[in-house]
C-alpha cells in the first residue's frame, strides 16, 4: 500500500474517521487513549500485512523481545544482566537483518572468492530469501529503544501496545523517518484533540510529498532507468543527464515519502522529525550529511559513531570511527559492494573535508564577493561528488558503475538527441530548488507563515493535485527506499 | 470550530474549485481540438492492450488453457498455479519477446498464430506446447521460471532461447521475484483434476479490488477522469509544439555522417545540387582561413581482422586556396589496441577541380579491428564536396565496402536497419551470462527427465546489414554456446539465420521510426521457426 495510491487514500480516510470520529465519542479519557492506540496498532499491522502478511510475525517477535528486554534492562541492578539483555535485543534485531538482507550477500562473496581460488569453479551457495519490507527501519527503531534504556536516557514503556505502536506506526513503518522512542512514546501519553490538528501544515507536507514522488520522481525515472540499464550506449552528455536525473529522482522519491509520512502523522496528531533539509544546497559533504536522511545519519552518529569513540581519542581513531560508520551506513542501504563503496567514498570525503576545514578553510577570512564565489564553487564540487557517488548507489554492477564514471569524465560522443525542453526543465528545477529553500526555510522559522497567504496556497494545492492526477504515472513505482 | 479549521475548510473548497477550473479548462481545450478524437482512440487502444492481457488470462483460466503468460510476468504466479493439465506430451518454450511478439499482428488473440501454437498444431493433437517466454526476459528470470515450471510439471522437451540481447541484464521483475521462494505443487500427468482453491484471506486481492472499484466509480462520474490519458497525451504534444509550429523531431541528415567548423551543419551540408553518384553529397564551405572543418563517419568494426585494406573516395573542389589538409582521413584501430590516422596518398588538389578519385592500398604489420572515416578541409577557404567513400578490407580478395552510408544517400527507399552494437564490456557480460544459463540448463537436464535444448533465436540478416553489427562477436557467441552445450550434454538449435528480411518490419514510432527492427518477426517467421524447431527436436 503505497501512499500515492487510491487504496491508501481509502484506508486512511477510514482510519481518520474512526480515530477522530468514532473513537472520539468514547467519554472516558483513559479508555479513549487506550482504544485509539490499539486501533492505530491494528491499522498499522493491516497496513504492513498488505505487503506480505507472513512477515507480521517478524515485527511481532522483534517487538516482544525488545519490550521485555527493555523492561529487564531497566529493572536489573547488575550491569552484566543489563548488558545480557541489551545484547539479546541487538542479536535478535541484527540477526533478522543479517539473515533476511545480508545472507545472500555474504554467500555470494564467499562464492566469488572461492571461484577465484578453486580450480573447479568454486562454491555456489544461495538461499531463497524474501526481504521483508521496511526491516532496516523498524529493526533500527526497535534497537534504539533498548540502547537508550541501557544508557539511562529513557525509561521503558509500561504499556506493551504503546511500544508496539512505536515500532510499527504505519506512516513511517516501511521507509522512515527513523523515529526515536524518547521522541515518539511521550506523544502517546496524552489524549489528542481534533481541534489541535494543523490541517494546513499536514496538507502542505502531504501534497508537496505527492508532487515530489508522483510528479517529479516517477516521471524522471525513465531517463535514469534508460542510462543505468544500458550505460554503454550513452555518450558523456547523455550519461550526465541520466545521473543528474537519478539524483533528482532519489531525492524527490525519498523526501517525498518522508513528507507524506509527516503529513499523514500530523493528521493523526503525531509529530515526526524532518528527514531532509534541502540537501542539494549543501556546500560541503559534512553539510550534505546534516541535510540528507537526517534520521539515519543521526541514528548512525548516536548509536554507532559515538559508541565507537566518536571524535574522542587520536585523529586516526576519529577517522577510523567515521569510516566504519559510513561503510556500515552504506551497507545498510543494500546488500551489495556497490553500497559499501558508496558509503566508503562519503566516509573518505568526510575525512578529507574535516582535514581541509581545520587546516585551510577555518584559517581564511573571506570578504563578501569572494565568499560568494567560494561558496558557489564549494556547492558545485559537492554536487559533482554527490552525483558521482549516486552512480554506485544505483548501478546494478561494478562494471556498470565504472562504465558510467568513464562516460562522465572521458569524453564519449553519441548521437543522443536531447530535447530543448529537458534543459528548460532542468533549469526550472534548479531555480525552483533555490527559491524553494527560501520558502521552506521561512516555513521552518515561522510555522504560522502558512496562514499568511492561504488563498495562494489553496490555489497552488489545486494546481498540484490537478498536475498529479494528469501527469502521474499509472503504474505506481514503488518508492526507491522500500528495498531497504 | 477553531478559526484555523474554518480557514482550512475554505482553503479546501478553493482547492477543489481550482482543480475543477483547471480540469474544465483542459477538457474544454481538449474537446475543442479536432484531433481530440484521435487521442481518445489512442488511449482506448492502450487501455485495451493493458486490460486485454488480464482479460485473456481470465478467459484462459476459465477454459483450463493456460499455456502461456499474457501479462508479461505480472501474473506469472497465477499462470504457474494454473498451467494446463494434460496427459499429452509436453514441450516448454522459454525465451524473450522474440518468442511472444508478432510484429505484424497486435490483436488480442495473436497468440493463436505464435510459434508455440504453430508448433502444437504441427503435432496434430499429440502435444501441448507451453510458452513461458516474456518480453525482456533476463537470464536470472529464465532460471527462476524454468525452475518453477518444472516444479509444476514434467516436460518431455524443454527449449530455452538464448540470444545476446537477452544476456545483457540479470535483473528480475517484481512478478517473478515474488515467486522465487514459492514452492509450487506438482501436477502428475495422470492426475489432471482441477486444483482446489483453498481459502485464504488475501489482503492484496482485497486492496486491489477496492482500488479498482474506486477508480471505476470516479471514471464514471467525472469526464476528466474518463479521458485523463487522452488529455495527458494531448497536453504533452501541445507542450512539445510550443517549441515551434512543428513538434520536436530529429531533422533529416545523412545517416552516419557529422560535420563541424564550417558554414553548413549536418542538415544543410548534405546537399543534392552536386553529387558524384546517387543524388547527394557532403559539402564543406569555409570562409575563415584558420579553422579546421571536416565530415566524420561512424566507427565500423571489421567482421574479421585483416592487415590489408583499400581506402579511397571522391571529391570535387571550387576555389580552394591555402588549405593545409584537403584529404580523406581514416582512423585505423588495431587489434592490439593501438591506432593510426592515415591520410597519406589520399590528398586532393587545391583550386577548382571536377570529381577526382583517390585510392590507396594499405598493408600494415598488425591486424585492423575497426575503421573510422573522415574527410578533412583544414585551414584555407573554398568549397569542397565528398562522395562515395570506401574502405574495403582485403582477405583472399578485396572485400565489400564497410563504410556506413558510403554514397551518402538518404536511403529513403531503403529501410535503414536499427542494428545492435555493444561495447566490449557488455559483450563480456553477455558471454558470462550466456555460459551461466547453459550451465544451469545442463544442471536441470542432469536432475530432471526430459530433453533439453538451447535455441539461438532468429535475427535480421541481409546482404547489406546484420542485426548485430559486430557479426564476428555474434559468431563468437554462437561458438561459445556450442561448446557450452556440448559440455553440458544439451543440444544447440541455431535458428539465428533462419529468417530473411521479409520477416522483419520497421518501428512504428519513437526515435527509430521507419528503421527496420532487427529482433521481432511476424506471423510467417513464427511459422517457420515452429517448423524448424519440430524438425530439429524430433528424430
């Protein structure tokens, strides 16, 4: 059930009406709260089962283990016992992830190594495994609950259904944002009121998400698909256009989904964190990671980078910790060496940027005009780097990645004919992006800004919905991040 | 009600009104356009094609005649679960769109004239032929479907089609991915009772029924939704037409030739007022002394490497002065990776001259892999024309000219062929995937009963053009398959050259409109292929 489908619309209308209308009639406040939580939980399970019913058992098992592990960690007086239950939680969650997502990756690597050393062709291990949708998200979410309890950052939830809803809340269950227990569970404590719903904000987020996903990402996908399915056929210009198209596609697809998740959650009275903050305006790779997939990057920082030692210790240790975090962060995205390379390249870039910052840029004082030029050049270099690394993210094989990189930087002619309209579209997107920065930054600064031009906003919504219905693709392309 | 909620209600109404206004505006503009009927018909054709596949499957299910997948993999699970139960001998065909597409018949029942049905009818009621081929079927997909099909039933003969084009990719489409881990029930030959449908609460089916129902309801009530697809196509065409009065298209230029640094471009430099043969030639006019102008052709790989070659061509000049280089120029790429540009002995005289030929035989100490032709007019001013450029490799005798569109004609009376050409890295992948597939077929053959065959499907071949431009790579591919089949005790059926030009037709739309499509053949091609298969699999 993808957000941009009619069936989700029907599903959500039912959930919304029952949640606010029917269940809102329960007089007793405590009862109303409990019933609403239970209802949302059942709705979330239904939502997940529409992908594949059998995998609900995985979420249930993971939820049970972490709920009881959390309780035991909190109640134990012995540090050893606390650690034991923490390890149990980590082993179960990472075990599921390792099996469902990475088992064949490891076996394939073993097969490749053995085929290189063995004279008779090597091993051919393979397991028939189906990847459960959203496993990378809900396992991370579940783990940070037990980890936070272990470090004393929060108390365990006393209500099993509350915790279950935290793990499986449907707006962010299958593709994030990754929500922290200490941010979400308190939202389940108090009753919510219809009068407090910020419909304008929710509508803004949801419609913007639809525009990004349905109008932009789905329509631009064929351009990048054409390149990545047959890179050898394209020259330098065609390759750059395909790569940039993918950069736009992945951003619009993923941030569009996050926006829709935030909008849907807002309509139910819940606040989810922003997951993207105009990442393609970043002027360096550190800035990029502050703005791209914020929920994942902060998770990796708090639960991997800092426990490894963070920036404490020597520079070498800091760099090591950063590289491990980025390599594993890359691997999280997919069971392929391509993703590891993508993470590694970003790790390397982060290290180099840190060195550059401490040794060079922090020591230079710019006056206005040179600063603007410097900033523009930094942005350009960052964007080229990001686009190049997306090649590894999207390409099916290493061979394809290298072919595309070669096409990008070693001039290769082709008789590819680009319609003029495409350049105009690119220009519009770039300009729109920069103006969008100012508009959305204003919204962030002043949430009431949405009320200042309500008529203009409503007309924009009408145009957006019309464009989505007219130009949206008929066959819904699953969100890119659903493969995680 | 809170003020902001009242405001939101107002905004909601305004949004709806804006939407309605736009929908009415577009609908009005659409229906006013006399061409709108064509768009509606085109949309209905697309919708029918989409619906017809599920309609065909429904009909096949009702009649217990499911022997192929009309949904191109979307409902492969349903197809496999409901494969026709029959006590007759069974043949399985597994390949790509070449085995399911009739390029001269797009009707919903075209499958009746396809290779599988033709093969079946040639046996006169003794055999059932199953065709689980799909458009764009990759090696990975063939493996999965082959495995699952054999879970469902035992086949007497299994024919797996493997062509270079299919072996480029290993991705798996969602419909096939979802059956990868599924275990299908086996149907014994003797037991052909219909399979009982066990009850299970199918959420996906429920969801898709609700979605379909809501969509139908909307379409019935709102005209905009009824013709949404047609209005979308119309809008896109109008947007393209904003570029100029003509819709965007690639202008006519000489096939395979490009020019630079001169007064004329690819289109205007292809002239018909002066020519040596045919009706056209390639012109350069230079008014600036210091620029280097040229016409360049596309690289052509030799079918077979050779060390000796004849290079030549014709040129005419008018008032050419101070030219540094006015000549034919050929880039020779050798098999060892090195290359050379050759123009010595191929220079023309300055001044004003009628059509003059330059020709020279070149003997190298290493083998030539490919040739790239160029005609140069460096520095100087004046006007020159070029025509009839040639590069004829010498084997035991002088071979045919390999230069594409050597006489620079528009070939409007001759359909150009969209030939397939791949980079070396892609060919490496093709060889690897093809070997992998044959090894898999061999493994299946050793585990299961039945006779296994590998089929190399037909492709366009004519005296002038070959479907795979790098014919020598295709020959290597065939040799590899032959060797792999022998090693795996699987018989190879080479139908690659089975069909001639008459079996292939041109693309109807897209950037290759008018060019012959080299892969898919028509009804007669399917008949011929069916006869070929039968003659080769029956003793």
